C-alpha cells in the first residue's frame, strides 16, 4: 500500500501497483477504486469493467455490479451486461436498482418480451419501494411495446405475436381491475389489443367493459354501436338488444340508423316503424319529429298495422296542417282500419254544416248556369256558395263578373259590404281597401256616380296607402278638377310609399310637388325644403339647384349657398365659363363666411377650369390675404401676372408674389423664381434685385449670384453701389467660382474708380500670390504697404515680401531687407527671425544669422522649439566660425532643455560620431536613458519616456554596446501600447528579435534575475534539497484539472512546440506540457519526471510570445529548484523557510507566523532530510540574516524572478504584461501602475536586462 502511494509520483505505474495491492487484499475497496481510476485515466475501459466485475462477485457489492453493467452497455457488450445484471437480480431479487438496470439493458438489446416478463414479475411483487398501480401500468406498457416489436420484424411469428398480445391484454385488464377511476387510456389499449387478437367474443367483452366504464353518454353510445356492428351479421337480435339498451334517453341518430338497418335485414317493418316512433318521441314537437312519424306511419301501413298508422297520421296532421297528402294517407289508413265515415266536416262561416262536396257541387252548378247564359241563376248559386264559404275566390270572382254583365249592383255591393265588415273585424287593411275599391267600381261603372266613386277611392287609399294604383286613379281625378291642395296631399302620400332606394323616382315626384307648391303660391320655406329633399335624392337635378340657389341667395352668404354653387358648377362640367363663374361664386361665399381654405380651393378650381379667369384670381388673392395663406396669395398673383398686361404691372405682381413668399411663407426657392420673373419683366427693379441677391447668398448659389450681379452692372449707374457690386462679384469669382482672372478684373475696375482702395490692392496681391505671379504680387504688396498704417499688418506685408524675394524671385539682398524691415515693426517675431537666420546662414551672413538665433533662443520658452534654435546656433558656430566647443555646448544645452526631443539626441550623437568620440556618445545616451527611466518610474503611462529610451538604446546598439537592442525593443513595445511610438519604433519591432537563452544558464545570471531579498544562500538551500521539497509538499496535476492523458506532444501542438523550445534552451530534456482550463492563467512547472509544465488555457490561446513567456517563467524556477516555493502562498513559504532555518538557528524569529505550524514543519523536515544533508545545509542557513528576512518579499520576488526569465525567453515585454493584465481583468496601460508590472518593466529597461541578453 505504501508502494502504491509512492506511485503517485509516477502515475504510469499506478495501475500495476494497485493491482498488486488488490491481489494481496481482495476486499480492499479503496485499492479497487484506485485501480479502476487508474484504468479510466489510462483509457483502459475494459480493464476498469473487469475490476468492477471482480468486486461484484460479492452479492452485497451492488454498486460495482451496476457500474460494470453500464460500462458494458457503453462498450456495446449488451449480452454480457444482461448476464451480469441477471445474476445480480437472482442474488438480490428485491433490489429495485438492479431490476431497473436489467430492464434498460434488455430494452437496449431489443429483448422486449424478456423486459415485459421482468416488469410483470416486479408488478406481481412490487415490494415497499414501488407503487403497485405504477408497477402494473409499467408492465402493461412493456407488454404493449413487446407486441409492437414482435409485429414489426420482417417475418413475424404469428403464434408469438398472439401470445404476446394476449399477455399484454391481460396486463391491461389488471390495470383496469386495480384502477380506482375509469382509466380510459387502459380501456383504449385493451380495445386495440383485443382487436389485434381477432376474437370477437373477447373484443365484445372488452367493448362491453369499456362501455360500462364510459362516463360520456355519446362515448358509451359509440361503443355500443361498435359492439352491435361487430355481431350484426351473426346475431342480429342480440345486436338490436345492445342498441336498444345503449343510452335510450340519448337522441343519437346513429343508433336509429343502425336499428333501421337491423330491422331491414330481418325484414321487420313494424320494428322499423317502432324505431322511428321512438326517435320522434325523443325529438318532441319539432318538424323533424312529424316527418319521422310520417315515415313510421307509412311503414306501419306497409306492415298492415292500419290502426297504429292512423294514430301516427293524426299527430302528423296536427303538426303539419294543410298538407293534402297527409289527409289522403289518413283517409286510407282509416279505411283500412274499418272507419268509412269519410273526412271530418268543418263548419262554414255562416255557422251551418257544409261538406266540401256540397260546396263543390254548388260551384259546379253555378258555372253550368253561367255557361248556359242563365245569369240570375248563376248569381243565386254563387251567393249560396259564398254563404257556405264566405270570401272564397271560386265564388267571388265569377259573382262580380256576372253581376257586372247584368249591371246588378246589389250582389256586388252586398259582397263588398260583407268583405268590408270582415276586414274591419279582422283588421285587414288590404282587404278593406279592396272592398272600398269594389264599391268605387260599382259607383262609377254601374251607378254612374263619380263623386261617390272618388270618396270610395279616397277611403280605399287611406285604408291601404301602399296601393300606388289607387293613388294614380285619384291623381287623374284631382287633375281633372284642378284640385292643387288635394294633389299636393296625394303627392306626399305617394312619397311615403316610394322606397328610399328609388332615389330618382322620389326626386321626380318631389320636383313635381315643388312645381305644384309654386303654382299654389306656397311660402319659400316650404319650397326650399322640397328642393333640398329633391337634391338629396338626385344631386344633379339642374332646375332644383338653380331655384334653390336663387331662394337661398336671398338670405345672404351661407354654407348651404356655397355648397349649392359648387353643385351647380359640377353640373356645368364642360362649360368652362359657367363652371368657373359658379366656382368663383362659391369661393366668394366661403370667403364671406371666413372659410378661407375652402374659398381658396374653389377659386383654384375656377382658375383650373378656365385659366386666366380674372375674377377668380382676384377673389383668390383677396381671400388668401384675408386668411394669411401666403402660398396661395403668391400663386394667385403669379397666375394673374401670366395673364398679360404691361411689363411694370407684371413685374409688380411677380415682385408682390416674391415678397410674400420670402417674408411670409419663408419659401426661398419659390421666392427666387418670382423675383427672377420680376427681373425678366423689368431688369432695373431694385428691390427684386436686392431680395434675389439675399436669397442666392443664403442658398449659396454662387453661379446664379454671379450672373445676377453681372446683369445688374449693366443697369446700375456709377456709384458706391456699383463699386460694391464689383467687389461682391470679385469675391464671389475668387472664393467660390475659381475665376481669379475675373476677380482681378473686377478689383481693377474698383481701383479705376478708387485707386486708394486697400481691400482691392490686398485682394490683387493675394490672387497674384495664389497664381504664382510673384512680381505682380510683390508690386501689389508694395502699393499696399504705402497705404497701410497698422504696424502688425505692415510687419506681415514685409514678411510676405521677404518670402517672395527669398523663395520665388530669389533676390537674397532684397529678402534680407524685407525681413529686417519686418522686425522693425515686431522685433521678436519668431517666424521672421527664423527666416532671417536661415537666409543669413545660406548667404554666409553669420553675424546676422547668429544675432537672429540668439534672439530666438532668448525669447523661446518651449523646450522643443528652443532645441531647434540651439541646433541653428551650433550649426552657425561649427560652419561659420569653426568653434567646435561652442557648437558642442549648444547641442548639450538643447538636449538638457528637451531630453525627450528626438532631434536633440540625434544631433548630439551625430556630432560626436562625426568627431569620432564614441565614449561621449555612450555617456550621453546612458544619461538620457537614465533620466527617462526615472521619469517612467514616476509616470508609468508616459509613452514619450519609453520612446526616448527605445531610441537611445537603439543608438547605443549602433555604436556597439551589446544588450542594448532588447531594452530598445521592450521600450518600443511600451511606447506602441501607449500610442507614443513613431516610425523608428515600428521598424524596430518589425524586425524579428533574436532570442538566446544561453545567458540564463550562466551562474551569474541568477544574481541578476533574482532580487536581493531572495539571497544566494537561500537559493542554495533549495538547490541542495532538490526533489525532497516536492515530496514534502506534494505534486498533484489534478489540482489544475489535467491528467497524464492530457499531455501535449511537440509535434502535434504549437503550444507544446514553443514550450519545448524554451525548455531545451534552459537545459531541460523532453518535458510534459499540459493546458489547464481550470486555471486559465496558470504558469507552473511541477518537478515531476520529466518536468510537467502547466500553462493556462487563456495563455495557450494567445500568440507564441505569451506561451514562451509563461514557459520561461515557470521553467527557470524549476531549474533553480524553486518551483514549489513559488507556487505556495506567502505564509506557506514563510513557514517552510523558517522551519528550515530553525534547524540551524533555533531562535530564528517567526515573523508573525504560527509557531505550531512551524514546529510541525520542523518535525516533518527532520524525517525528510538526512543528517548529513542537514549538516551540509547548516552553513547556508546560518548565513541568513534574521533581521532582514521578509517572507512576503521572498514570495513576491520569487515570482518576479520567474517573470524576468519569462521576459528573456519571450523576447517581448508586452507579451508578458498582457498575460498579467488579463489575469487581473484589465488592459496593459491600466496595469502598468501595478507593483508587479513596475518590477518587470524596471528590469526590462535596466542594464540587468542587457546583462542577461549579452
């Protein structure tokens, strides 16, 4: 067992050693678990399963058996897994877990029948852990799945399918028996399985049971129908019994149809009639019930049951009176039943009994008498018939006809009066009107009494106002008598009878009524109402429109009047003048009412119909002005101007439109168009020009503005205004149109009028300057200088003259004079002094140049600009006077004043390099770098300081100082990150850096890498202890979430390749590389054999620099045997080191740490460290100063040393800083102020960095 524990340091032998332990003690659960874990880690799944199988030999080891079985299932060894589980189930039949696992394994193997049997056994004896109902339900479902599996094979065994189906049906029957509720799902499954068996008895039994359990009446009825259909062909009687017993109170038409079909098969018409009668009883008194009884009666007649048919038909006749076929059937049924009394007699209106045959016989006799021209007899017979059946048309119509032929009014009058009494009694207005109409016919045609006839017609019309024919007859009567009042009354009655959808007919009647009212001299209010109603029905009726408009206009302006005028205008479509006139009238009316928008719209329509209609345009403009509708005001004025007239009138109208659009409507584009038209009509119109100019300037329409100004010059008399127009045109041509010649031409026109115009001279000088006409520019500047009095402007003019003479005309003496004259106006002007110094230097006027430079140096406060001036001084001393000392002094002074100025450093280096003084170059470069290091330490985000250091170290490398380029690259990276880098830094970083790890192998390199807090003696102690510290503390890769199976090979992984390259450079052989997802920023080298390097996943996903940084940092600590202390916390490191030191210095202070922990460590270390080695360690332990020892600083500086080594290995400072910043959740610029970052940056920029890279 101890050997197995020791094997943790060599995991590859773990399985071998744990198997030996297990062989010695087979009951050791821990050894078995460790052995299985070793196999799983080595991906030897089968061996892990065998371990579980061997452990499961003990029946009590249920968990091992389950683990082994599931492993076999995962490996596809289903039969073995089932055998193992069956053995376990046999040993422990009460184990629910084993039974469930066996069921899953059988399902995975497709052995559905065996699975169903297993679940059936569990349902039979569920035990305490499983609910009996749930177990039974699972068993039934399992048998159902087994049925499906048995039937779905390619060649199913019918016997096997039958046996399985029967078992499944039995399982579901048990579920139904045990269920406390109806369980419709179980019944449905049982029905499906019974149907699959094909046994009708079983199926019928299952259906009967389901029917009995069904709560829904309709569902129960459906199940009964299914049972009946199934046995109908074999036992029709039983089927009918089933249907009769199935929900008799439910109106189910399906049951009725089924029973009818069954009766038809038996040829039992009486039973069919009974079925229909029962259905009718369920329906109550609905019409459908009567139809069913009728069909039942017919079947009863066919079956010979006349009495039953008679009873049914009587009920049908009561429900459906007046159907002749029912009476015929009833008579037939009664005759067959032995009742020959005939149909039932109905008493007539006179009260006496009369049979239909008697009435028919009387009518027939009357018709024969009429045919034989015996009118009197016929009348008598028809009157008799009417006594039997009053109002019967069979008697009424011929009676009227014969009485009329005989001119006998009496019978007809008696008939009419009888009808009138009957109508009044019943309240039938239509019949009442017909009676009056009959009386009117008698009075007019038989009695020749028109007055009585008219009264009768009026009574008829009043009785039934819907009779339009009566109204027409009355109309003829009233017209003949010229009775206007009665005609009006009649017209109103006619209107009431005309439906609303007949609008034109109503309009015609209304118009006729209005004409009659006007003839009858009715008041205007009544006429107005009639005309309004006429237009409501027919808006396009012209006479109504005109007459109503005339009446309404008498009352003044109104909305109705405007609407009428618009309607009249619409009526006259096609007649432009009339339509425009009425639209104009409508607009004027609306304007008077204050409805300006609507009025403008009407005026616009009038002008649209008849363009140039002056009344419409004038009304439009007046209305728009009243309503402040400025767009419409302008539109009306513009259209009126386009009609014609003299030029001034048109210009005035267009100008008026433009002013409105500009000042009121604020529509610049339209206003410009109006002013443009005004100027076309009258080019000298001043206000149009001024306003047009303003709008074009606001719109920045320079081309049109230039044309406007040029055109205005042709009509503008000589004056100050004309000069200003020339100036405006010149500025426009110069500044916006690019026409410099045109601009100069206009400025010359100004000078022709006013030779002393300073602005014109200045503009000509500027244009000549822009065109490169230098002599012309110089002449213009001289003219301007003669006129100018402002010293500042005179200085500028002289300076510009100096520039022309110096750079363009190349007249150095004139240029020097111009610059000197400029200095008389402003003696300390920097630009003038700079040009004077440079020009004097170029011309060899050294004293003049030196004087200008000294004034520049004295006046300048900006360090960079002063450095440039001092460089001029140095050049003058060196080239003009040959004074190298004063030149060197000026260059040193420039660098001292501006240490960050690149030119100051490069000029000084060039000076010494030209002089061959390399020592001075190094001294000054080191001085500048030292100054910038201090500045960067105080201001970690000062990108300029890093840029200066980079360039200084680059220059130092150029003069042969080894180790300068790594410092330069580190500083360049920082300058780039902080946005202060320039092209030299970009080029430096673009070149691949040379990484040499050999200097890290030198013993003296550790003195540079490790800070002083990590003393040499302390490092020597850990070197002598070697791997004992790792054994003491422990090494476990699982802490990082990795195992041996996660190793990366250098040939397969770029991460491992870069790490192995660093390891080889540090003197390691092949190492194991792991990537940890659990610790994404890990950089740890564990002292295993070989060394295990763990790199965080976040680092591995970045570039090669970060990977090399992490590898170098971790492996350097492993090389120095400090990897274990480096990954411990500060207190853990302190306890470990103080325990080691107390073995030699018992009184070594605890530095605030726990004495008990230190004492425990000492006891462990004494067992770990042999006596001889302890004696060897003692001198180094005694050399540690207790006073200066700080375990927190030691812990921190161990990590710093690793980071320094990582910097050398990566060749990139920012690569390492990126890792550290990301670990802290920030970016590199924000991380620079962190103490860890400061330590790494200060090393990267120091000479120690150079020492370990030489």
